[in-house]
C-alpha cells in the first residue's frame, strides 16, 4: 500500500571512456551500500525496489525506502521538442520505404536517397534551432542544462550524419570528395560567419581586433573569394604594402579549384595545382611576405605547412577541421581509400596526447575508415536514444551498403535497430502510433512485436479503441481484433450498456459473447416485460445469424413487432416456427406459449388446426420431461400449473374452432 | 497544396475550430482553438495566424500559427465548439463538459463553468463524444447514450434524454433551434425534438442492411433538410431528412473512418472531409448541370446513386446541387488538400477562405487560400 511511483530522471552522457559500456544510474533515496536492490524489466522502463535482505554485519537496518522507482531508459522521447523530430522523421521514413515502387532508375534512386538524407538533416537542424531558442527563454537552470545537453547531442548527431552522407551515400570520388568535406566543415564551423559579420559591420573593419582571425579562418576553410574580399579592405588601408597585398591576391586568385562538372580531368587539375603550389612555395622561399607576418602566415597555410597549421589550433578547434584543411592544401585529389590514413595521422597530430579521443572522435574516425558497422555500433553505445542509429542504418540499408552483415541474433542490423527504436516509442503514452509504421517495415519480427505491443495499449475511449482496431484490421490481425472487441464488449457490459456490448461482439464475430448478451436481453425482458435498446435489436439484419440465441432474440422481437402491428397470422406462424425449428431455447418455451395465449383468445381463428396440434405437441414435450412433484407444491409451481391448465383449455377451444372453420371453408 | 502551412506541436490534435467572425464583416478568421488527446496532460490551446500575432513576424513566418495561450484539460478533448467570440465548450473523455473563457487582454484561458461527470455510467464516468452550441444552448452526447441539453449560466442540466441510444452516439449537430441530429455506432441518423417529451426520436434514418458506424454529421447551412454524414468505411452519405429514411446518395471517399465532414458555411457547394487514412478531401459540387465535362479529379470518387428515391421537386432552380437527382448530370470534383501523409487527420474546420486541420502526426495544417 505504501508503494508509489516515482520518476527518476535519467542523466545520460556520452561515455567518456570508450571501453566503459555500463552507464551507472544512481537512484535517489536508496543507499545501495546498506540495502539490496531488486528490479523488474518493463517494455521500456525498469522498476527498481528495495529488498528485505539485510547484509550480514549490519546492526541496525537502515530506514527502508517505501518507494518503487520507475527508471526510464530513454528519457528523450519525453522531451516535447524532440517529439517533433520523431514525428517529422516518421514521415520521411515512411516516404523512403515506399520508394521502391516509385523510382525505377538507379540514378534517380540515388538522387532520392540523398534527398531523403538531407531532409533528415534539416529536421535535426530545425529541432536544434528550436531547442536553442527555447533554452534562452527558460528560467530554471536545470532545464537549461538539459536543453544544452540535448543541443550538443543533436549537433554531434548532425555532424556524424552529414559525414556519413558524404562518404557513404554520395560516395564522392577523388576531387569532389574534398569539396564535399569542405562543405561539411564549413557547415559545422559557422561561427566564422557571425564573427565576419561583426567585423564587416564595424566602422573600420581593417582595424577590428578580430580582422585577422576571420581572414585566417576563411583561408583555413578554403573560402578563397571571401578571404580576397576581406583582404582588399586591409590593402586599401595600407598603400605602402600594396605590392605585397597584390601578390597575395594573385596567389589566391590563381588557386585552382576542381570542378567536377567541367571538362578538366583530375590529372590536369593535379598538374595545375602542383604548379600553383610551387609558386606559393617560391614566394615563401624568396621572402616576398617577410615584411608582413600575417600575409606570411597565410602563405604558409597555402603551402600546407603542418607546423603552421597546428599553431592555428584555436581557429581549427577540431582535428577533423585540421584534416580537411591539410587535405585542401596538401592532397586536394585525395581518394576515398586514402582518407583513413590522413584521418588517423591528423587526429594523432592534433590531439598530440593532450586529451584522449572522445567517443565522437572515434565515431568520425571509424567513418573515415569506411567502417559503417563500427560507426553504428559506437553511436548505439554513445547516444542515449535509438532514433539516430535506426534511421541512419535504414538509410544506408537502402543504399545497399549493409547487405553482407548479419547478426547472430534477430534478423539483421537494420531490423534490430528499428525494432528497438519502435519498441521505445510504443512505451510512450502518445507516440505509440508512430511505432506501428516502423514495425510494418521490419519484415521478420515486426509483426510479432506489433502483436505483442498493440494488446497493451490502454483503451480509454471508444475513439481510441477504433483507432487501435483499425491498425489491427488493416493488418489482418484477427486475434488482436477479437481481443480488443472483447475488452470493449466486457467494459460495456460492466457499465450495463447491453446495446454497445452487443455491437462490439458482433464486430468481433464473437458468438459466445453475443449469446451471453442475448441472454441478458431476454432476462431483462422476462423481468420488465419490455425490450430495451430497440433501435439496435430491430436493425440486426444479417448480424442476427452470429449466434442462435441472437437469432432468437431478433426473431422474437420481430414477433412482438408483428403483434403490435396486428399482423396476427404472421405473428402466430413466426411464434410457432421459433419452437418447431428449435431456435428458441427450451427454457423460453413457456414464455412463448404464454405469448400465444392472447392469440388463441382472439375472436377470429389465427392458429390453424395443424398449427394448434403443433403447439399442443410443444406443450406436451415441455411438460412430459418434468417429473410431477407430488408433495409441497410451491407458489411458483402453482402458477406454472395454472398456466398450463389455461393453455390446454385455450388450445382445445382453438382447435375446436379451427376444425369447424376449416371444415366450413372446405365445404 | 502550395499555401498549406504545417506546424508540429508536440501533441496529437483531436479537434480544431476557427473562432467565429462576425458575419457582417468580410474579415477572414485569424484565431483557432485546438484540443489534444492521448497525452499524459492534454491541453486546450488557442493559436493565431493573423498579422497581429505575438511577435513581429518575419516574411517567411507569415501564416505560421503562433500559440496565444493554452490551458490544461482533464481527459482527452473529444470535441470542442465556440459558444461565442470568447467562450469555448469542450467535451472530455472524463464525461465532463467545460466552458472556457478566453481573456484577450491578458492572453489567458480560464474555466468559467464545469459540469463534471455530465455523462456517466451507473458507477463510472462515460466519455462525452460530441458537443454543439447554439448560444445560449449547448447539447452534448456521449458513450452512455445520453443527450444532454445545457444552458449557459444555468448550473443545472436543462434536459436529459436517457437511453437516447443503445450504442455510442458519435456526433451531434443542430438541425433547427429545437431539433438536433445524432449519429451512432450502428449506422443510424436520429432526429430529436426537444419540444417533445419522452425519450424517443422523431425519426430514425439508416442504411438498410449495413450497420456501418457513422462518425460525423453536418447540415447544409442554407437548406436544412440536406445532411451529410461520414462513416467508418469512409463513405460520404447525403441525406434528405424530409423524405424517406434512407440516404439520398453514397460516395466512396476515404479508405478508413471519416472523422469529420463539413459543408462550407457560406459556399455550401463545397464540402470537406477528413479521415483516419490521413487524407483531407475537398469536394466541389457544380450546380450547373449543363456543363458537358464530367470532371472527376483526384481519386476514384465513384458516385453511387441510390435507386428508388424519386423526388419530384417542383422548382428546379431551388434544388441543391447535392440533391440533383441524377448523379450523372451533376458532377463532383474532389481534390486532396494535404501532401501524402500516413497518420489520421482527426479534425478540420473551414471558414471563409481558411482551413485548419489537426493530425495524429502532431501537426496542424493551415491553408488560408482555399479555392471556394
């Protein structure tokens, strides 16, 4: 009785140590040194509680904690902003799955997949921007921390995704590979633009303290045109150094950029680039820029001097920026297969034992090594939700990049990750609807998962039940359809809504339950003398055939209608057939025969002689079965006996009248 | 589709309604209300799409709905309706009927009147599935089969029709001041008159044989005998409540539950439907039966004419295009209004040139240039 649910927040972090695969979660209020902890797995959550176990040596048992703790595995699905990510990406995911039918040619297909990948990334970006916007409005510090943490995770996710897009999906060849990598670095190091804006809007840009920082950053990112423009401002300020600036400008202008769409071959470009590189080198050798340290620095960068680049650690900020800049000025025609060598070397050079590589570094490195599975594996460990790996893996699978790999468990990597992600969604009170489409696209185990999960969706209203039912019906999940209808029928029955209960059991084609409810209707009729829920019973139609009892209920009501409409002959025939065709349960015959009484007592003859015989036969069949009680006739039996007497009398009289009438007619 | 604006709102939307605009002005509506469902904490929210939004909006933000205010709502919002400019009535899955008041000065919402457990079973509460307002009167229906008549500012319930239906009543609408129409889960359309005592409907209309549940109902704004309903199988039915008890025409519209159907309030040749299958359809019925082209846009909107409904209507010019007798003469154009999406469109509302709809995909779509 003292149990109470308690949500403990889940602080997830990117594990600092790659070898550490276990995340530790402290549950507030439980002293694990004093007490032992028990737990139970849930579909997404974990229930943790204190056990009665007393460790040996403990003199006084510590105050026991009366709570059962609910520990959430994946807290992110409860973030209102990340929900938008889940919803928007669901739409993209479904679109991608339906691609097969729409896009015939391979080239188009590739274009489409790239387009999808970009869509995913723009959703991540939108989400990130909103998180940043919201974080600045939020007052409690704790929330702000949470937002910042989420933003940093999304940033990392987008960075990895973008690199995977360049390397695996676009699969750019030598030449254009570097161009893509440059775009990648520019996109994720956008603070230069902010600073540049600040410098250019100041009164005298050339005097601004950040002027040279911006210029160097432009050069490091290979944004040559922008660098030239900003250098012009300085040149106009220093007429004395005009020649030096002009030389730098011509060097920058001459820098060859590979154009993948052009006629130039990669070899031609390489020759041209080498010539330019030599020219830069020459300028450096003959001290053309010696008078101007900033320009000399730029020139050193242009020749790709490693030490100079490493001195720009502040401006590069990451080893992968260093890598791309180094490639730009040393190996612009780098081939995809050579990447991993430069990447590893750049990382070692840049970190230089100053700090251990973080998970993000190893993930990026694995990507540069084209080890897709390592990327996915590391991401699964480092990130606290399945969203990223599930969607990325699915996308890569659509590029046919994961075919060779099979797991020792489950079906394949894509399906395994999708199932994990969707199962997480299904534990959410609201996002479960999204999970259905993910299960649909898991050919091997999706259906089983869906079947198990869908039965656990709480059905608070009929509207929700209808939605769940629609999901099941569309997938021909007969078992689940039956169970949902049964739950709803039972609920209606408990609330004394017989009509609703019957509707649900008709929908489920549940004959046994329909029989049960029909019995209740007949009971109600016997006690009250009137039918309830006529609007339903009168319009059963073919649904009546679901169960014998239901057929009887419908027909019996039809009899009442005919009687009320004074169609006595029809009514009589129906009444008799209910008994002779054995539609009516034996227990109900007495009621039917009693119903026949007023028909027998009518002035005109309704039951023919043959029909009367049959009625008599029914009455006899009913009474002969019973052993006549010899002693102590109860009140009930007394009434019964009187009823039978009355019936016999009426039947005899009717028979006489019928014989006379029929005889007269024939004559 | 070009003008459609999507906004993700982090809650599954069960209802969307425009705030009414005064009929005299030609103004377009700029504020709408939404209700959410299936959340741990559900909300009633007010949004603005007008130029008078909260923040100074940039060019590309124009038309993007901005949240004005929201308030916690106990239970799912199963239906909502504007009583007047400032008051909103909601139907809750807890059986409660609540009137909320919007305070435009402080941009807040507050509860102004609450009938707790208005709909209930003997020992439990029953979801209230529909509400309709005709100020000062409010009519609600529920899973308990009751029809309840309230009056604003009256604490007590004005009238209850117990056992109005043996199954769940899914929706309700006013036909005339004292008459309401209800649809239920066994495919019946019932007409009720509050002037009559007793618990029996004036009329029951239904499709013979079928017992397909009906989920939505709307009345033609000018010709009140014309009624449209939407069913579980996605069929659109047009009924003439003056004649006969079976529908006038049946049209295949959606592949799953049709959650709502609405005639355009000022241009009733246009009709809008939305469905569990994730589509929103715009139907246009052309009165000009002389037009030679037999236009059927969009998808297979096959029109099935029900035989045996011979209606000799004297004045042809007064005939509504929806009851143009021979369906092969009149023509019907349908267009999809949403980009392809898979999750249910639960609600829509249309007023003037503006349309708003809400989905289980947690998005609100606003189109401010509906071609009507």
